C-alpha cells in the first residue's frame, strides 16, 4: 500500500471518503455523526494530510494531522468502507507515529472502531490534557459531542513500535 502526501486536487475526494466512513455510525445509533459534515477543504488544506492509495491508483483512506502542544495530533483518520478491515488505518497511524513525538487524538469511548481500536494500537487515555487538547475537546462539545462519550488518548514515543 502506497502512503504519500495528499495532492490538492484530491481533497474533495477525501471529503467523500470521510462521508462514506461515517455511515457505520448509523449502525451504533449515532446518525448525527454519520450526518455530520466532513472536514472543510480549508481545514484539510491547513493540515498535514497523508493518503493511502488503492490498487485503482486513487486514495482509499487518509489521515489529517497537525501539531498540538508539541504532539502530533490526529484530527481525522478515515478509511473508505470498501477498504475497511485491511489494516489501512493502522498503516496510516503507524506512518505518522515514526517520529519521537507523542501522538494524540480524541475519539468515542464505546464505539468499537474508536477507543477500543486505538487501545489495541497502543494508545492510552490521557490522564492530564494539555491546553491545546483541552481546547479541541471544548470545541467538540460546542459542536454537540457529549464530553461523557469522548476520550483523549496518547501514544508515547516509548510505546511506538519500531
């Protein structure tokens, strides 16, 4: 699987991947998440975005990251459902964890492909949030995400597999 930096012309297609990857939330009683708008083109352009290229030569998944308080923060990781459960999301996450920096993210506690999945990859719940991570969680709450259903997680450099 080829992983490379997203090209500007691919950003609208990444929005389609995000919309499609949100559909499984309907199956766990979270239609509002499935109906949520994807990252804007402006937001995608402001982040470091990596894509996984499928056999057809087009992106099938992406990860958008940025710096939050000295950590690499995963703002979004999405895999098109037609390519799910093939290790593509894990490969993208591994790609951005190659530095000696901590990696953070926020996610749903009880959705199987969220916090439980990230725990299997070595992420652990954050015990103390940094100012930037706290801001992200406040922003999520202001957009209607129940803080009781969310968790911030971190993968420390010592936990990153070589």
